């Protein structure tokens, strides 16, 4: 990938040193968007924290609630692996992080208000605990950070296959 940056030359001196006014803002913004920076780091740490919380919760559901234990294991694995995929800068990775974590927060809210419609304790409202609140807060951080990253990235830089008119 090559990026063209246009500049306005203000003056040159006898040694041919160039004084530049301002580099073109569009190409520089596109180049800066490919660097994930601190927002992605926050999202990555929050995702791993939520994943570890789900792994801890897996043990709480075994051996009696096998379906929930399997779901917690899969979710924890996805949340721990997601930051490694985040480095490639693809839009689908950000969208996947948003969807997975938002659905998890919704599932948590349902389980704490009316009860989940499946599993051994279907319809039973679960108590709110410190571990699950911490996990939900971490998931909300992931969703927020991924939305920020998604909105920052031009589609052409984030995913070469994305149409140019995608938001």
C-alpha cells in the first residue's frame, strides 16, 4: 500500500532545505487511522478481562449447568482471542467485537431481570455479583472502544474489500 502526501512548499534556502506549510490533511488522517493506539489497547485489555471473568464463571456452572458452562467457555475464548485479531485492523473484527460484547451485555441483563429462556434454570432470575458486573463493565468498554475505532477508520484503509461508501 502506498500513500501520497501532498505538501505546499513555502520556500527553499541555498542548501535546498524545504520549508513546508502543512501536509495534506486527508492522506495524513488516513495514515493515522491505520495505527490503533491507546483506544485499541484499552479495548484489548477489557476484552481479556471479560474473557477471564467468563472462564472463572465456567467453573461456577460445572457440573450442573453444562450448557451455560459451554457458552461461558466459548465466549471467554472469543474475548481472549479478539485482541489478537484487532491488530489486523479489519472492520469485521471491530464489528464482531461490538456484536459479541453487546449481545453478552444484553444476555446478562436478561438473566438478571427475567431469566434466560434456556438451560437448567430457564426463567430463573440470577443474582447480580461482583464478577459479572466487572465483566459487563469490561464488555461495555470493548463496545465503546470498538465503536470509536470503527468510526475513526476510513473503509478503504480498514478493509480493502469494503465499498468506499460504507460509513
